[in-house]
């Protein structure tokens, strides 16, 4: 019967500025729009059977899951041309078979969750709001296109701290993007901003 017909899942690979990462885009929704989860290792992936399965591939070093794509970061010298077919086949088969991306009851924190806990004075509140608006509306869409995510962490004495995830983590061009792109934009639009730094990312 047509009601039981399995959904045909299409998966295509999309390169990004990080040569060690590959974005796999699907025609299914894994998370609600505006949510994403970053798993830097197998131990952190306790709530995602999909991520756990991906870590079973020896060359998978990091998994980032967003609304309709998965970004895989490899930890070996193997070329993507050899790895993409295997990962595409796995993702397609896994999703078509009804494999869960996350455990039942799992809910990813909204991208702006960490802004609520950011320590800012009342005088900085207006600055923080401007910074968050710029990151949400101008920066994040571009970062997501590259298979990653950026979120506001804190603002202190002219220094904006952001958190980079997915393909942005460890990307050779992340420093250039952060300084030449994001920092310049924020400094131009919000004069109080003097510098933008990334938290928890090794460049």
C-alpha cells in the first residue's frame, strides 16, 4: 500500500572551506529549523544513535547535525573522494530504514540558548542585542551554508566571544573568516565592539 511506501532519501555531499569536513545534505528534516548539535567525539554522542553509528567509521572524528544536513569531520589522510560514497550510502540507508537521529525525548537547545546565560551589565544590553541580531541574520546563514554554526557566547569590555561548531571547528580559514569577516562586520555596525574571538576552538 502506498501508505507504507518508504520515503526515498536523497543525500548529496557539499564541500566547505574546511578541507577536513564534508557536508551531507538530505531531503529530510533531522532537527527543527534553528537547532543544531555538535558532537566532538563518540563519548559526547550518547543521545544520538545516528552520530554513534557515524563514529563507527574509523576516519570520522566529529559529527555536526543540523536541520537537514550532517557535517562529518575526518581524522585521517584518506581522500574524500574515497569516503563520500560510503558515507552517502550509509546515511541514505540509515534514514530510509527509519533509523533515529536522536533518542526519544531529545530536544536540542535553541541556537540562542547561551545568550540567555551570558553575563552582561545593563549598559551592555543594547550592544549585546545588536551583536546577536547581526550574528543571527547575517553571519549564521553563511556559516550554515558551510556546514557549521556560530553562536554568541559573551560580551565584555568591547570583546565579543563566539562559539564555532561543525566544519568551523579547526578549519584553517576560520581565523580569516572570524577576523576579516565577522569582526569587521560587527565593528562596522556596532562601534563599541573592538574584537571578536572564538571560544573553545583551536586554530
